C-alpha cells in the first residue's frame, strides 16, 4: 500500500507504512544486537542489521575490546552514512550529537510519523519538551529515546500515541499542546523544561557529544529524585 | 453444525438450485477484511469469510533466521500457515503437520511470484497465518489475509492475490465451498489469481472433474477472485483513509 510516484525514469510506489528504509544522512536510534571483535551490529528497525565499526566511534577502541564500550541491548544514536547495492547499511557514531544513550526508554512510532513528531521547524518536538520536561532523541527510524522523570516519560508516551493515531490530521501540534496543558500534573513540569533535543539535521549540536551519555544519565536520576521528594 | 463423522449425506443442492446455506452456485459467502489489526507487526490483516476467521501478520524485510536460508540476491519469503487447536469441532492436534507444511509452502510460493524480492537482498519476509476458526477454504482465506498484510507492511508487489476455491457438489460446479460441501462434495479446486495479468499462482485439486467442468470451474473461480480483489482494495483504502474526528466534524 502506498502512493504512486510516476516520475521518470521509473514509476514506483512510495509505501505509506512498513519498516524503516534507511537514507544516508538520517539520524537513527538503535540497539546493539551483537558484538564482534571490531564492530557491533545494530538493530535500527531497517531490513538489515547495521554494522557500527569501532573506528566509527568517538572512542579509541582496541580490537577485541568492543564489549567494554557497548554491550548487547545498549541504545545508541547513530547516523546512516551510506548504503550499498546489497543493502548493507553503514553507520557512524563519531559526530556531535551522536553517542550512547544512558537511562531512559525507547518508544516506537511508525517511521512515516516522524516528520509529524518533529513538526514544522521543530515546533512539535519543542512543544513536547517544553511542557513535559523530558529529553527526547528522535530517530528517523521511528525509534524515540525518552529520558527524564517517570512522569515526564509517561506524558511523552501519551503524546507519541496521539501522534501515531492522528498522523495525517491537520492541527496536531495545537492539539498536542492543549492536551499537555490540560494534563499538567504540577507546576514542576514547567520548571524542568530545559528540553534538550538531539535534532535531526539543523539546530545546535550542543554539548551532546560523545560524553552525552553520562550527562543524560545524571539528568535522569536528578529529575527522578525531585519527583520522589 | 454437521460433524465430520456424520453418516447421512446432507442435501447439498435442492430442486431450485439452492445450496445447503441457501446460496446460488455462483455466490460467495460473506467476506469481511480488516487491514492492520496488529500494530506490533509490520503489516497485518484479519479475514472473516463465512465461518472462517483468519489472522495474518507480516514481519519484514528483516534479518533471516536461520541464517543459511539467506539469499544474496533477493529476500526469502517464509510462510507459516497454522490451524489453532480450537479452530475445528474436534480438537486439532497443535503444531506442524503434513497438511499445514504443504499449505505453508504453496502459499509462500504464491507470494514469491508477486513480491519484488530483489529489492531486499539477504533478508526475510515472514508471513504468519493463523486460522482461528475453520470452515473450508482456509488456505484461500489465509492467502487473502496474508496478501493484505503484505500490502499493509508496505512491501512492493506486482498485485494483491485474491483466492477462492471452486468445487463440485451434487454434480454441479459451485463457487466457494463451505464445510459440508467440501466434506461431501466430489471435488475441491482452490486457486489464487493475479488480477492484473490473469495469471494463476496457486492451483490445487482434490477429487475429480471432467475437462469441461474444470474449464467452467476456472472461469467461476476467476470471477470470484475479482469480487474478492475489490474487497481487499477497499480494506486497504479504509485503513489508510483519514476521517475527521467527531469533535472536528461537528
């Protein structure tokens, strides 16, 4: 099921649903599924697992020492670098804004909904982080990493479900904002709103470099403590 | 419901040419198709066809398991057709048996002839077909469900694959047999059609038919497939259409 694209040289159908089809330049969220001596295999929701070579990381990894850096189940933000004719997906983590994700949780939406989640000029995601105080890393593959207090994560989850169900309808950003305002539990939510986002292509790469993982983990713990007190 | 062990042969065709459930010879049982009932799968479909209820889920293209089945130039299409233990009156022994292996194989081969498998080398497209309630014609219902699920998974295909069985009951060629007709009829001929090209990609037969009867049965089956084809397309349109919310419509 898809939309007809009759532009030459080939008529094709652009699918409206289904798996993520990788494109060079896409930032994606993945999980480690296998560790070899010089690379890791990542599940990014694509047709194939993507090898992340040890040289594509911000670390100085020795051969055979890969497991000291990433283990099976770890979550990462990487960028798709290239695709070859056999469907092999090359990814890198050696850039600003990419790295290992600590704490938090990964949610899934349809890859087709990702542009709605970002919103025009990033308006949707800015609204979400402002009102929930959660940290969000968006993968073009529809895997969304969410960090913050348990409450913030739950609210982002609710919003993601709204977006998943109402994708093609207009006025979604306003609806999400109304929903978030109506469900604000305490004023604490607004205070937490530093809303750091790992952006898709533009936007400030910020300090979320290779060391981002540790900072994110600290941030997660911090806000959880606030919530409990 | 007539049980398998019944000794009495029911009246399959009355004097007015009506069948056991009141249908004409060229009439299908009522069909309902829903695309996308399983959000976790890449694609899914639920088909209710007469008393048949069949769920299909598609995963893929994804990594091939077991690895040695991987093909370097195209995707492998794996299909598992399975009948639930509770799908028939008398408990079906669960799991793979000779019949379900055969049906899985012919359905997978039917899909292979329509899917653009070369677009996804070294991957697997897995089609799971679960028969929840069976009343004859489950491989056809499974094909229809699997085909809609493949489309729902965004997998490029030449065409959808409508399927139907034609049979011979009380000496007459009849479309879409139900259980009693299958059990006590003289022949059963399931088929799957590529509507755009008119090619048949699945054709099996049990029982006997004369050559003129076979020709008539094929024509009847092709017509039946065309009706089912429209319902499959309608189910997919329904799934991807956008209806305004009640609040906004008001």
